[in-house]
């Protein structure tokens, strides 16, 4: 009898899953090639056109489904994939291969895929593999339609499965309706690729970088997936299954117990409060949580309104959107970040010159200040919506005091113009900045004198502070939010904010860990802003601690000189906070 085997990979999306495997043939496949007579060329072109149409329709359906299940931003990759299929140069290449080499459409599309992947993989820079997959994946859809490999048997059944594939792509993550996907495991994939972000957003347990996975699997083989620790077990025995199921049951019970704390404020045992706000991207996000369980919107990413469009949204479109968010929050604070595009967040209709290092290039506030019309239109919409409730403006990618002052002047001028035009807008709206660029750490007292609040974006701050590209697999292990330098940077920001009487928050991934939230309370942060499903656990942790205990925790962490030391201290605090709560 075959023995159970465990494979260690990289955890991408948390959670446990158990069930039969369905192998998704979404990667490189052997494609039959045959000669085409000249008289049959029109038929091949017609087959190609039909496959393109079917693939585009499939992408549209996937986009709508993911927009409903997750958010419009999560679904944007499928709009990009449709645009890739509309690339005239790619289509001309395929048609030329059919015409000149007299080969079938399948073979021509396959050759295009090989050329695209080969060309991109020859480039230098981060996330090359993920980029190659994003370019090739739409054409693989076309190829599958041509080959008529539409997996009719699995699509027509109602079975729930764990999807396995060579590459982690959006197509794999959305291969079946969400309710039928137990988990996703792949041989290759990036932790920060589009598909990885999509898996996390949909709450699908996911493990990648599993060596020789497909060679070890068989269709319908029973496996278990541990998305917390990056483990996949093949053909688990009865003992293994019983242990796995006990752990899964305990985690389910823990999730339910955490939910009981969602309506309660995050108040420590000695009366200190940490505001728990949420990060959102669209009105659809309001379907995933109860507004009454939050203290406000700590980060409204406005990029979603600009994505999947053929042109920039008008002032009126933006105003209506912001007003709806403000009204929905019913008096609670709504912090709206101005457009943060560029780098890894391009707009399809906004062409920028290629940059050797986009993360350090033209993005965020830098674009807005150099393109004032774009900035002014968004500010006008924000100020008009501010008359409907408690709205704050947040500036991204700020690197200097001059940028803050320039942005404030623009906002003041826009406000004056609106009042002259008869609009009822506030005399002033709170203005804050993201602390992401390390240069600000050296001028914090001056920064605090210029702003009404600050929000630390730990994702980029860690990347810039440690000089680590988190999308680069060669150095990704060095991306450590628990690095002592990061801890000291967080302390510096909180200390400067407290001295100046400026509210401070953290809206990056660090804040989503309940233990880290207690750390932030001890450091003196006023609030955290996280994905809605993290709120209950954070409230649970805060309500089990004291401020004095949190401060002792801070002192212990700041004495650590290594990342491992910080991790161990966090582990000890986790045990204290969740004592009596099963941490399986």
C-alpha cells in the first residue's frame, strides 16, 4: 500500500484543506502539430477567432464572479488578460505562423506562448516569472479552447476539490466556483503575484513551490493542505487524517469564539482603547462585514475606481463613490488615500515610460504633483464628499516635507475654488501622510508639525528600510517585518506622533497580527487598519492585555538585536494572550 508523504513548500494563503486533488492542465502542455492546406487556412483563422471570442467571454465571466466574491480590484487581472488577447501584434504573429508555416492554430498559439515566456524570462528584474505567467495565461485559455480541453467532467460535477497545477495563476485560483475549491497547491508561484493575492482575498488555503508536485500526484488522490505552515501531505493515513481533522475542528471553534468579540470595542483590561478600522477598496467590501463592528475606514484605496476603465473617472463619478462610503459609515471616520498608482499598479490607459526600478520611480504622490489636473479632480471629489461626513485625506509615497506642503497648497486652493463656485465644503479637512519612505524617519518632528495624522504603511516601509524587493524570489527570505530595525522605526514614529499630539495608525500587514496589534498599543499607536476578517482576533487580544503589560512587551522587543529574538518574544506574548485558547 502506498505510504503517506509530506512535501514542504511556501505558505501563500492561510487555512487547512483536505480532499481529492484535481490536476489543472493550465501550464505548458504538449500540443499536436499538423500541416494545413492553403484551402483550409480560412478555416484555421475562423477557429482561432472563435477560440479568442470564447476565451474573452470566459474572462468576463470570471471577472464578474470574482468581483462579487472578493472585490473589483481583485478581479482587475481578468480585464488585463482580455486586453492581452486584443494585442494586434500578438494576433498578427499567430496568423503569420498559420499562413507562412501552414500549421494549425493550436501549434501557432503554442509557439506564441513559448516566445512570450522566453522573451520575458530573458529580462532582468523582479517578479519576472510572475509577469511571464500573467502574459501567457490568457493565451493558454485560447489554446485550451482550441484543444477543447474544457474539463467538462469536473465542471459538470458538484465535487469539492483541491486544485493542483504547475504554476499559480489567476486561472487556477478561479478554475471552479469558490465554494468548490478547498485549496490550491502548485509547483511554482510567487507569494505576491496576482494569483497569490487573489487566493488570500478569497480565503483559499494555498501552498506553492512544492518540488516535483505533479509527478507525485494522481487525479483524485487524497491530500491535506496546511496553508499556515506550507505543508502538503499525500495519501494521509487514518492516524494522520484524524490528527489533521482535530486541528481543523479546533481552528473552526477558535474562529467562532473570536467572532463573539467583533461587536466589542478593543479596550484593554486597564481601559486603553485601540481603534480598529478597516481597509476597503469598493462598496462591495461592505457586504463582508458589519459596519457597527468597526471604528471607521482607516484606508480606502481609490485605485479600484481607476482600474478596468478606458479613461480616468470624472470628478462626479468619484464624488458619488466617496459620498456613498461616507454615508455608509454613518459618522465614523473615513480615510481616503489619494491615487496610488505606478510601479506594480499600472493603469491600462495611463502610459508611463519603462523604468529600471519602478518601486523607486514615478508613483504615488510623485505622479499627482507632476500631473496637477489628475490630483485636483480627485481632491475636488473628496472635499465635496467631506460635507457629508467625517472624511480625511491620506497622501501615499511621501518622501519630503516639500511634497507635503505642495499637496496642502493644492488642497487649500481647490477648497477655495469650490466655495467660490457655491459648493458647501468644509474650511479644512484633516490631511495625513503614509509613512513608507525611510527618509521621513529622520525628520519626524518636522513632519508631525505639517500633518493632522500619520499612517504607517509597513509593507513598503519594510521593503525600503531593508532594501529587499519582496517580489524577488532570490531575496524574499530577507523581507522580515520582525527585523529589529523595523521595530525601532515603528517606535520612532509613535514617539514623535505622541510628542506632537498627532494621531498615528498602522495600515500594513503587520497590524493584522493580534500580537502585533498589542505591540502597537504598547508603542502608543491610536489605531490599526486591517482587512475586516482580522478585526475580531485583534479585539480579543487587546481585551486580554493591559497597557503596562504591552509596554513591558515593547521594552523586551526593543532590546532584541536579531530577527529571531523578536520572533521569540512575539511567540511568548502570543502564548500569554491566548492562554487557554487552543492554538492548533
